[in-house]
C-alpha cells in the first residue's frame, strides 16, 4: 500500500510493533482482555480460527494412530512433586485451589470455606496426572505404544501477559505417549514435531526452523525438547510447538512399568508434545499488516465476504438476490478440505469494507447494479490489494485459484522475510551490534536470527542472555556440520545455532 | 438373551442397577475414576462418543446462527455475587483458587503462596463472566440477538459422585444469548430445548419428555427453566438438557443494556442452555444390557468391528487381506453424516469378541476361511443378538440398513419401556405405593413416571419430596388441559405433572 495512505491500524508495525499487535487483535475482533487477570476472552472470529486449527491438527494426529481422551483439570500437589525438575519448573506460577465452598464471612460477603486436606493445582500441563492413568493402563508390551492426546485448557500464572501469546489460561492440546523402547519414543517425538512443522508451514503459512533446545531451555523433566521456531515481523522468534522426549523420567515418577515379551519388567519411555492458542498470535504477527490481520485461506474462518452495494434508485431486493445467488454458487466449492465459507454483509453503512479488511478475510467481492449488468462481481484481494472484475461463470475457479495464490504468497513472503533477517555471524562485536545497535540507515540489519557457533557451555548461553536478552532458540536439525568458534568464548564448536530475541 | 446364559456384566441390572452401571462403564473402557476426588478420566472409547456428540450438537447450534467463543475458567468472587439467587445456588459447592504460587514450606514440602487479593471461583457455569463481556458487546439493538456458545469444562464440588452422571468436573456446552425482547428470548429458549430433544431422541435414541421446571427446581436466577427428561432402566428420571429463560435478571446483574431503534435504553433479555457429559451416562443407562453398553449407530465411536478368525492350517495372511479388503469396502459408505467407522481386531485371543460386546459396537463381522470361500462374512447384531451370513456383494447395503434398524429398535424399545412405566395416578395411596412398595408379583408397577395433578403449591411438592424422595421432573409442554385434584392436598389443578425419582 502507498506510503501516504492512512492505515487502519494505529500505530503501524514500524512505529510500535507490540502496540500494533494489541490493536490488530482488537480491530479484528478476535479476542479481548477479561477482568480476570491474564485471562483472555476469545471472541467468535478468533475462536472460529482456533476451531479450524483444532480440526486440522486433530485429523493429522489421528492419522498416526493417536486417540483423544480427557483427564482431570486438577492435579494433587503431591503428584506435581513426583518429578523434581518438573515441580521446580511449574510450582512458581500456578493456580492453587485450597477450598471447596464459600460461606458468609464475618463482614457479610462470602469467604472461602471447606479447606482441602491437600491443595489442588490447576493443571499447567498434565504429565503427572496422565502418568497416573498410564500406570494403570500399561502392564504388558502389548499395551504399547499408548498414543493419547487431550484438548484442554491449562493455567500458568504469568506475570506479564499478552493476548494469545502469553496468557494465564490458554487452550492447547497435549499429547502423551508411552513406548517399549527409547528409539520408538524418540521416533514419535520426531513424528509429532514434523506434524507441527507441516501444519504451521502448510496451513498457517508460517515458515519454521525445526530444532532441539539446549539443556537450559528444555521442558522441565524432559531429556530432549524439540521445537519449531518462527520469525515474527519484529524479527523476534516465536516457539510454535514443542515435542519432548521424556526418557524414563516420568515413567519412573508415575510408575509406568510393563512386562516385555521376554517377561522382563521395565519402565516405559514416554513423550509429550503440545501446541496452543499461541499459534493464533504467531499467525497474526507473521501475516498481519498495517490494515489488520491477513488470514491464510486454508484456515480462514471465512474465505470470502460478499458486499452488496446499494446505489440510490437501485432495487435493493434484486441486488440482495444476486448476492445470495452468488453465495450459493460459491458454497458448492471446496477449499482446503471443507466447503468455501462465505459471509454476506449487507449492512449499508460506512466502515463495512474496513471491518473485513481488519478481520483479514482473504477475498472481498463487491456487487451492485453495474456488476449485475455484466453478470460479474468485483474482487478485492486482501494480501496484495489487487482488484479486478470477475464474470460469475468463472467465479468459482478464480476464487479457489486466488485463494491458493494468497496461501502461497503469504508463505513465500514470510519465508523471504525470515531469510533476509537470518545471518551467519562469526564476530562477537557484530553479533552484539546485531542485537543492540539500531541503525536508522539500514534497519534491516538490526535483529533477527543470528546463526552463530556455540561451544555447548551453558555459561556462554547465560552470559549472552544476560547481556542481550537473546537466547538460543534451537540447534537446527538440518544444520550442516561445520567447525567454528563459540561466538562468546571462541572455544571449539561443531555447528551453528539460532540466537534470537523471542516471545 | 436366554435366562440361563451367563452375562458379561456382574451384577445384572435386576440384581443391582447402580453397581451394574459402574461395572458397565468399567467393562466398556469408557471412563475411570481419577485420584482427584470426584473427577473422572474419560478414556478413548468414551471420549470418542463424546466427540461425536459434540460434532452433531455443534452443527445443530450453528445452523441456528449460534457462534462459538471462549471465556475464562475463573470467575472473580464478586462476579458470582452479582445475582442473589445465582450465588446461593452455586457458592455451596465450588473450587476456590486462593493462591497463585507454591513455595517450600517449613516442613520441606510445597505450600500455597502468593495469596490473591480476591479469590477466584472455578466456573460452575458462566452466566456472570459471559455477562461481563456481553455488557461490552451489546450497545445497540443492532448488536442483538447475540448468540454465543462455549464448549468447556466446569466444576461443581459434588459430595456424591458417579461417573458421567455427577462428577466434580464435567465437560459441557453452555449457550448464552441476549435479545431485544422477552418474546424473542423465550423463543430462543424453546428453539434450544427442541434441539436438545431432537438430538437426544434422534441421535442418542433416548425418548424424552419436554417440560418446564417448577419454581423450586429452576436454575438459580432463571425466570423459567425448560428441560428434557428421560427414563432410565431403573425407572428413574435423568435430566438430559436444560434451557433457561433468564428474563432481565442477569442483564441487570451484569449491566447488559442496549439502545432501541427508538433511542430508548433497556436491559437485554437473556437465555442460557446446556448439555453435558451426563448424556453419556444417560445413553449407557437407557440402552445398556447385562452384557454391557449398546451404542446407538448414529453416534457410535465405531459402527462395525471386523474379527478375522484364524483356524489351524489356514493362511493368516490371506484372512487378514480379506479382512482389510472388507474394511476398505465398508469405509466407502456413509452413515449418519460420516464415513462408516470400521475397526479391525486381529488379536487372536480369548475374550476378543466379548470386548466388543461390552463396548457396544452395533455390528460385529466375523470372517474366516469358510466365509472367504463363500465371499461372505458372518454378521452379529449387538442389540438383538441376531446373526446371519452376508455376501460381500450385499454387505454395504445390509450393514447400513441394519444400522438403521438398530437405531430404530433402540429408540422404540426405550420408548415402549418409558410408556409402560408411565401411569396416570389420581389416588394418593396408590401414588405412595408406586414409589415405595415393591410388589414381587408385578415389579412393573413399581416406580417410574407418575402423571399426577399438582395444585402449584411448593409445600405439597416439598412434602412429597421429603416423604418419597420424589420430585416433579417437569410440567410437560404437551400435557392436555385437564381439571383434577392435587395428588397431595386435593386442591384444584389444571393439569398433570411428571413425578419421579431422579438422578
């Protein structure tokens, strides 16, 4: 869009990226803050996107043999304590239920009553409570592998929250599997990582780097944490899904044992993997522009909105009939595994068009008497702003092809952005500059993913974090072996890792 | 099944209905108790049924314009207190979050820390927290009607729990709508009641009576509560869905106001309506027999299970290939709006057949070398025990037709049972006898739905409840006007109501 054009969102991304994000969430009507500290309300437009994400991911999981189940919201305190690293990681920020009743207090208002003998934690993640079930479900090698997923809400008492990205309550899925061998568990960990990457790249149109976390960034209690990392438009990283190889740590904590075909009893090998409403935030931050959200067509709550225009002296009923006819025609088509979702907005009021731009509907079709005369509609493309008249005879074909083009364009430009802002770096001063100095002449060289060598010492990682608020996002899985010197201490390293600021 | 036949479930329904229920839940592998008091674990077979129920109901809601959203798990105590009757109804049994951290205690273990300034209630229902959002979303008559639903977990701290029927945490949907007029809100209340009745009767094959609750049985804060009531095989009633007309009570409590087209500001009229995992319990108790669950085909997690048999000297690979071929053939068919769900169980072990009987799969197809020679399979029907050979050329047709027959049979026999045990009653002694005296000669006249006159006085209702643990389940919507005398006091009444024991 032209430089002088007024944008729908104030401030723009360049002016204030964090505030732009909050304004886009608001303007697109996807979510709002709730009066409950750190908890969001997901509004219909945002929830509809999440429903679509759930449906696609759920189908992908089930194709690999995963079955859904549901486990309690509450975890007894003693369960959380079973795994030492795990409790350290999650005890800091959790909602604690201590009472099961309210009573009239001395001041007249209600006060908590009925104290529980053991406090309950609102699940921040469910390894320990699901492990308890697994310990009953698994007795023989014939019960393995056990491949379970749950869609649920979880709570982590965050101090600083941001809609979708970091909220005290969020929606997610958490998969939990148990296996007879370490190899099989590791394979499952990788299968799920690949599903996340496939989903995020091919459905959300967000390119990612697959990698493994350093020990300091691992899930508390995991042996290895795999992740996918995406670059947002402020060049910070967003972790969009994680898959953990838990070794036998949680099997030992929860007593998940099985008798092998040889009669020997062993602890199972387990995994867990999760993705959350955070992906919604990642989608907005990857594709959004200064006019609002841009929905990737394959997960868009609506693909097309029809906007009848009513000039004076025109017959509104005829225009409405034409609009409904066009909607019916489009609804016969399929896109991304479901019928085209078509909205009609016949409100004749100013700002109508902008509402849909801000919401990010991929295509808008205007139609009035002049279009009717041509048996056509006027099509506007959200991602590029292109517009053209389309004959109704060609409409279904043009719409589905253009949706494909939008899906591809969103991915391609996000990938180009990521590549532009990913640089190999071998000089410590340049590295520090990359993350600190703002160069107004060349803003594009400020920040992003620095591919740099790391010796493997947590102390170097910690020092960089302290100096720059930059962490190792991951050790990429496809990184070539390459000898080099640690960006911090110069000691020998065998490959580059991804350094970045992050959400 | 024959009288002397050993049953899969001990005890039988006649011997001990409540214990039969618990054993069926266990034997069918649908759910288990969790170590968290009153909370259940829904296992894959049970959850898969729930997923199917969610998908169908959700589609029905959306067809009437309802949109899904998501609201916070936690409700500030002050919100709950906004509606006087509402807080009285729900403050007695709720999980109270009082802290947001755990710290090492003096004894070494973790103790709650970070006390909250205002306790949070884990939602027992969301009128007040959703009302808060509605107060922001509604400003003009143009914003109405607002039709919102959420699928969520809720918590009510129950003292006596039973899997699916009454658990501290359960899954449900709660719809919340706001309207410009009382008439429109009442109409919506009825639309949703009809959807519940349609779903429960035509999908779960459970016949229901639609009615309205007496004041004492209303949802706390509602002006009118509509419900559907089903009869279980122990002749007790189960409430399977409720739809509440809330008048302006919650709009006033939450300050949901709108400006009418005439410029005048008014409070909105609201409704709420819910159905829960309780329906799963109702399904089991309606259709189950002494061999386990019987799944109504339209919601069954699997329609058909294929059971290859491997006699000695037969080629197992050929039998397996034949089985897979049969599965592929069936999976091309649709039933109840989705492809036929076909399971293959090729475990060659005793009890395999019974596992599927207990789980309630509508049809079992056995196939071995002799069936292969005839290009046929041997089909077993779960509801009637009927069995016959079916040529594979006819299989798809026979399977879908038989599934229809099963769906119909389950409904018809449940309806016949309900009708048999529903009696008009005008004599107080007979009425008391109906609910107390066990007549071994005529057990069928003991208990059930007593259709009796009631004067409308809560004191009569209360006295009957005290004497018999029998309540008025509903005032049926389709009851004919009929003058009579109250079954308790003899005062004038204009129609019969449904008295019954209940879950």
